[in-house]
């Protein structure tokens, strides 16, 4: 069978299946906790979920308790899989420079398949929710979304030789991620109403199985591993040593200016990701609560609204990259996110909640642009190391962010449920301040390419 170098279908299928599972799992947990609290079946009609809005009713207090329990349960699940997925993301993605990129694509797909199989069994046999803790830990051993995306972006970087092409193609992957996430979110509500949780989880399992087959048998690796495979087997200790030495050498041998630039860009990426992950992760719980009281279909519509955000963010990157430096594109995206979060904090009607997406239309731009800026400042042989750093930061930042914001939401939902959104917007001042400092030091986009060319020239002169 002839193999191809097209990784976009892999990203499409994995993202769709994962994004279909994520809101379903949250709603599945919410409903199960609701039924345990009320000792009755969760019900919803065509317009709203089972939601009490009268604050003097005892049911309203129990409803808030379910919100708190669901928020804390999601936080505990994230922590259960965080540590193993962090180690796997770092080791697998960093070793991609020597052992190939396909491992970082296959392992997370297998882990996602295991998760969906267990969710199917839990839904069909009404098993205890506590099983999810073990499932989260086992799945973490296979990597996570960060491992998958780290390998995918490194795969893309291997194929790109032009700097503008790299920015655009990385933005295309983020477009696929956002578009498919919205599509899956829109589909999730109809899946629940049409076939229920069990068959929806079965559908996601089949998609992951198809993806695994495609990666193994149809996708060609961008890194030649034949010589590595012919060598004598190495111990785990030697593998870990090679892995950490690759990342260590990335900082040790680089010029001082390059080291500072990598650290600053990674910090900016991490802080913006922290604010963005934390704020956006609360949308489902916020929409299930009063006064919105959305049902699964409306939640699907809300998730689908991110389709327009990913599309407009991609168009923004594509158009702005022709006339603006990368750092200004990041500025615009962060201000876009701040506007959306401030508006979400005070959204008390369905129309206003949908309109939250309007000021947020460019909020995804900083993610691909910062990835591209980091990719531009390192050598071709260091792509795996830098994307391993990014993948680890995504795991650590995502886990801490979800834990902090879910705990904060549980503590503040009773008196002001929009407080977490305001905090998320306020935290964006940190990456903005760092970017302002970077801009004042006159390290612009052209310096990134210049640093790499200087380093390549020094290496070539040393070899000769």
C-alpha cells in the first residue's frame, strides 16, 4: 500500500471523535450526579434542561450543589490523568526527532479508544462514576491531546521549508481543530437526543479505531527510523537520557538571545493558554445553570459557534500575516478573547450568550502564531524538542487551569457565576505585559529567522 504524507485527516478524525466525547462526558457526569442527588431521572424538553430558577425553592440549592459536585469531579478527573500524560507527552514528542512522529499520533488515539470503550460500558451497564478515575489514569499513560497535537505540529513543521508557509499551515491545523470541535459540539446534542449516550460513545470508538488503522498503514513518517531500528536495543534509562539531553541542549548550546526568546515565548504561550483553557472550559456548566438552563441541543449550538471563531481566526492569521508582524497578531487575538470573556460574565440570556462569540472571533489567533514563532527560532533538528516543551506546557497548564477554574467556579457559582470569566480576562494582562516588553526590546519577527540562519552558518563552519 502506498503511504502518504497527509496528516490532516488524522487530526480531523481524532479531533471530531474527542470533541464529540468531551461535552457528552460532561453532560453524562452532570446527569448521573443529578440523579444521585435527586434520586430521580434527569429530564429535559425541547427548549430547556431540568433547571430550577426560583432561588427560594429548596431545589435551587440542590441544583447549585450538583453544579459544584460536577465541577469538582471534572477537576479530579483531570488531575488523575495529568501526571502520566505529562511524562508521555514529553518523552514521545521529544523522541520524535529520532524515532519518528507516528508514535505520538498512535498512542493518544489508542488511549482515546480505551476511554470511549469504558464510557460505553458505563453508560450501558450504569456503572459507578468512580471508574472514570482509573480510566483517566490509564488513558494518561497513552498520552493526551497535547501529545497528539505536539506530534501533529512537529509533523507539519517537518514538511514546511518556508517561514510564511509554516505559519499558515500551522494555522490550518488550528482551523481544523476549531472547525471540527464546533461541528462535533453541534452534533453531540442531536446524538444524545437521537441515539443516547451509549451509541454516541460507540460511534466515537469506531472513529478512533479507523484513525489508528490510517496512521499505522497509510501514513508515512517524516523522520527516517530505519537506522535507529537497526541499532542494538537501548535501555529505558538511555532513552530518557537522550530525550532530556535533546531539550537540555536546545537551551544550553543556543545563543543567549535565542534562549531568552524561547523562554519568553513559552511563558507567553503558557499564560494565555492558562486563561483561555480555564475560562472556556466552564461554558457547558455555565449554560446548564440558571438563568440560561440550556438543554443538550442548545449546548451543541453553543459549541458549534466556535466553528465561526476558528474560521475567522484562521482568516485573521492568513490576512494579518501579509501586513503585520507575528507579535501584533498575538496582541489582536488576546484583546479579542478579553472582550468575549467580559461579555460572557454578564450574559444572562440565550441571545447574549450566543453573541459572546462575536468579540471572540479572533481569540484563537495567538495559539498557532506563538507555535509558529517558536518553530521559526529553532533548527530543523530541534523541532521535536521545542514541540515537546509546548506539549508539556499544554498538559501542565491545561491541568492546573482546569483545576483552578473548576474549583473557583464551584466556590463562586452561588453568588456570581460569571466571576471566573472576569478572572480569565484579567489574567490575559500577563501575556500582554510580556509581549509589550518583547516589543520594547525590538526583537521582531525578522530576528527569529536571523537567529536560525546565524546558528546554521556557525554549525556549517564548525563542520567544515
